[in-house]
């Protein structure tokens, strides 16, 4: 575990359409969280959220950057992408709604479950989007919320 | 049920993860949809899938799933194999269909997660 006031920062670049690399940021963060002895349930909630978000950038955007900050209190994830943006965020949050391409579906995604799954696994989620410019997604997972209940 | 018994029953072939042959498998989940797999909170499951690509292994890595069974002789790529080895995942292929695999295992007492 990290001392109070200490934090670790990571940055990853994601290229749209690069499916074979989707998940590398999540994989790195998982290794770090394991080394820090973070509770297994918390790790799973964090990496499932990050992985879904990473797949979203690969699936929908041209490119994006992922910033992860790990402190003794929380795992904060910020994803900023350049892409088409989301026309209707509340629609995108609905389970089953998806605009994914057939290629995304072939990879086992694009069933309209990603954003709801991120919401379910995180303690805080905020999504902002400008059509034609891109989307910013902010996710937080509290280190001590082991039972995964929404606060 | 031990993993090695499951492999025998399904005419399976273990591609990597020999150290897991004596693992006890109690629960299984079958899906080709990785988003669906990512909603399963339990980790101690056998994943039965017809989806053979790198995201199958990535999803297993993120979900802490250690046993993955590919049905209908789906071809495993070198990239999938390397990632499975790196994460200590037992990767099995079976010639049986998903329906047949599920039927056999369900009959023998492997439990569903939902």
C-alpha cells in the first residue's frame, strides 16, 4: 500500500482500431495494483472498468490517452480521446445500446454493456463528450471499498 | 471436478497451464461475448467460449479467470498462447460444440454462476 500523500502516475497512448493492443494499459495497472497489495476485489473492479474504457477508445476513437493516478485512497482514471464523440450520452449509458462496428463485435464487444459495466464497477464516473471532437471519461475506484457498494 | 478430468471428458487438449491440471473446477460460464464475461464477479470459473482471439485471454486476465476452454477446435494464435502463459491461464481446446460441452459438464454437477 502507498503512504498517505504519495501517488503513482501512469500515462498510456491508445491507437484507434488497434485491437491486438487493447488491454495493455489495464494489464500494466493490474500488475502495479497487485504489487501494492491492493485487495483483489478492488483490483478487479478497477481493471474491468479500465479495460472496458480502453476497448471503447480502440473501438470508437482515432486515438486517446489514458492517465492513471494511484494514491492510498483511490485509483483515478482519466481517458481523453479524439474521435466522433457521443451524440446522446444517456442513450449510450443504456444497457444494450451500441454503435460498434462488426469488427468490434467480432472481438467480443459492442453489445452495449461497456459503459453500464464501468458504472457498476466504479465509485465515481463522469463522461463528457463533444460531437466531432472527442470524449473524456473519468472513473474513480476507492481503495477501501472492498464490497463494491456504490457510495 | 479436477481440470484434468474435464479435459478427458471433452476430448480436450491442454495447450498451456499444466500446473493447473489438478485445480478443482466448481463453476462455469459460457459466452462468446466478452462484455458479458466482464460482468461476472466470481473469478473461480471455467470460461467456455467459441471466441478465439486475443481479447478472450485479455478478458480472462482482467477477470482473474484461470481456466479457458475453446470449443469446436477454434485455432489458438501464438499471441493468445503467449499471453495465456504469461498470466498462468490453462488454455484448453475441445472438438465439441458449446452446447455439448455445457450439457456434459452441467450433467456432472458443474454449477452455473447465475
